[in-house]
C-alpha cells in the first residue's frame, strides 16, 4: 500500500525547487489549510478545523498569474502527474484499480519556526471506508515529493511521514485500529517521493521538532 522512491532529479532542479518554495513562503503566498470531518458519522454537516501547515494550490489560474515564481514547481507538478498516471496499466492489471484524472498540485509547508510542533495526526486522505462514513471522493493514489535542503534528521528535526502498514485493500475503521499495525517512518529528505493508497492507508506528519520548514508537493489521483 506504500512505496518510497528516490526520484533522481538533477541537483540543479532540486535547488530551484527549494528556492521557489522558500521565496513563496517569504512573499506570503501560502494560505491557511483546513481539514474537514462530519459533525457526526455520515452527516452532511462538516466541521472544518485549522491545520498546522500552510499551502499553495498550483491551479492553472494561480500558476499563470505567478509564472515567474513557480517555473520549477510547475515542471515538477507536471512530472508527478505523468508519473502517477503512468502507473495506471500496472494498477489496472494487478489490482483492477483505474486512474483517470488528478488534482492540481498542493505545495505545503510545516514551519517549525512559526508553529512549534507543527503536525498532522493520523488520517486517511479519502476516508469513505472509515467510521467517518463520508462520500467517496474517488481519490485512490496519493503522491508526495519532498523539497528540503540538506540532511533531515527525524530524531532532531521531527516532521517524518509515518504510514500504518495495515492491510492496503481496505481501510481500518479507526485510527486506533490502524495504529496497532507496524509503521513505516520516512524522512522528508529532498528528492524522496512517497506513493500510497489514498483510500486505505492511515498516515501522519509527525511533529516538527526544530525551527526548520518542511516543504512538500503533493497530488492525488482519482478513479472514474
């Protein structure tokens, strides 16, 4: 249900991604992020709470208006889309899982200097199989590419991705159930890419312990 890849991007390209991500932070382009959950399981009434990260959605409109700020990030977003959709035949043949489209990229920053202990607790991106009983938003594959300068020590800096290795075919009903499984911990080192099922894999961003800023670009692939 999860795969970790060293993407092998050119170091010059990696540096350009870091520079753009940082400049967008410094120019105030990141906005508030929200997480929603039903007031009661299965309810149409959704409560939205603030998240610890700040985000930039790389929509066509935003990238056109900010072309000079996101040249490398726009290229990366396109590459992530090609990579994910390129897995379609493999997923169809082996799992009967079809991908037809994706979301725009989301650039996220967990800023340890601005929000000490910034984190995102265990969750499923598309939790329709869980006890939340929400509608299926069709997301099936999550892809995250990390954009962080230098070494990242998860003991000192925190901010690791942690994935519960419960059965990937069906999501556990609750996070408590998922947490009984073995966990995979991934350091958000630059050029590391994490791919996992959006609808079954519980995962978390562990608290950022240092003053560093943790950058990542994510996109989600949907079935018909």
